[in-house]
C-alpha cells in the first residue's frame, strides 16, 4: 500500500496553500494528496474559484506533491445529494457535482470522488420509492460521467457509507452498484473504501470485515481512506488512539490489494482542537501507518 493524505485534517486550520503544502511535503514526507472540497467549495463563483484553485494546484505541485484526486468533504456529505426526497434537490446536487468536476479540471486533477447521498428515513421502507431513486441515481451518474469525460477526467470514485439509508452501504450493494454503473458510464466508476465505514459493526454485522469487502469488491476498488476506529461509530481517529485497525488489517490490504493501492490517511478533528495538536496527531499517524507502506 502506498500512503497518501486527504486534506480533511486541514479544515479550519490551514488557509495558506504554501504552509499546508510545506507541512505535507517537508514534515510528513508525503507525495500523494487527495484534495478536499472543504478547502475549496465547488459552489464558489466560478471565475474567483478558478483563481484560488489554480493557486493551490500550482503551489502543491511546486512542492513536489501529486494531486491524485479531489473528494467530497464534511460539508457536501451533510446533504442528501443525489438521493434527496425532492426532485429539485436532486437536480441541484447534479449541478453541484458538475461544479466539483469543474474544480478538479481547473486543478489538473483527473479523478473525483464522493458519497452519493441519503434516502429520507420516511421513504427508506418504501420499495417503490427506493427503486425510483436508485434508477435515477444510475442515470445521473451516467450523465455526470459524460460531463466528467468532456472535462478531461478519467474516473469517478464512490464511497460506501455506514448508514442504512445511504447507497451503497455494504459489500454486496457496492458490487451491484458498480456493475450497474459499468453498463452505462462513459468513464470508469470505482470504489473508495473507508476503513471506518467498512468496519462499522452495528450496520454490517459479519460483513464488517475488510477481507470480505476486498474479496467481494476487489475488481472495483481504486483506493482507501485510512484511519483508526472502534467499529462502534465512524470515528476517523488518529493512530494514537487504540482501536481495531491493526497490523492484521494492513497485512490483509497489502496481501489482497497489492503494493500499488493508495491509502489516504483521512482524519477528522474537532474544530476546537488547535493546529499544533492536529499536526502532532497527523505526524504520528503517518509514521505509524508507514510501517505497512510500500512507498509513501
């Protein structure tokens, strides 16, 4: 497994791309970066967003960083997005994701990824409504894949989530969704597996097992989100915390997915936590997972 980092840790802590890039390259000794929409909002006015995006991309590349993908953050995950109860909101979400594609294109990034959204609780047991939303989801991702291809992108990543009303949320659901996308998408649609989601026991029960996820979805797994967790909630802890992501998890990842798979450290901190504490935990976590890395 190669080690990268998602910029989730930087939310409310870094605004200057020079200092952020320097921390990643010089203090973490990381080359691979997954950009976050929590750093630059795709909804910002396009002309102004483009200038900011270009600056971040240039500074990061000048520091020797490789921007491999651009990913949805906490802000975009808050909303029901492409599975909203309301048609108008689903259409707005489609516009939002097109703007996220634009942002990636502006930064010279050719992969985007995101969770897809959530079904309203009151509709979750309505089979007809779920069927309708699922089919529309397939059509919307197909449309987005056409737009992404036109903008020079090569791949879209889907992140399974640990909520029963979100799609997908299990290994079998994820596999079926990938097969359905494969039939009509203009560019590859693949999975990013988050360890905290994949090991969430209250929902997944016996399927909260990284080996099962890999064995079922192996052909569609592009990359991973790495963090410590306890299987009780989706923690996004650093590795100074005790949890269930241990050497056996990393051994199985390396044995089953190989040395080229990218694992992005994705840590989420309380907004009140000061930057020095965040830096300390990120540095410790990179050092910890690097012992299981082929090359970071």
